[in-house]
C-alpha cells in the first residue's frame, strides 16, 4: 500500500536547494534534474518501497532514497551495498 500511495502522489515529490546538492553528491550525479532521476527510480516497478516512521524508503539499483511521507520532500539518497 505504501508503494501505491507514494507513486500516486509522485507529482508532489520535490527537494530543497540544499537537497539537490546533497543528492547529486551522494549519488555521484552530474545532471540538471536530480529530482526527475529520483522520481523515475521510485516509479520503477522493481523499486522496493516501505514506510518506517515518518519516511518512505525506496530501494533500487543499489540506491536508497529517503522521502518524507508528509511533505513529499526527498531528504537524502545514498548508494547502498
């Protein structure tokens, strides 16, 4: 159910200016639209999405994206082993 809620509200997903820098740095991305990159990962059918506390965690392709479940703000993303 968490997956459906997040994916059906994908248009609300955003980040802050500082978040853009953090996401780019943590994921090693050199692109203009990091939020679009993260949204596409979340929408991928292979993405494992679960909610823990106030955040959604989205795991795919050795990446974990953390999104606040109330504001739909991408908090951070990390490469995971």
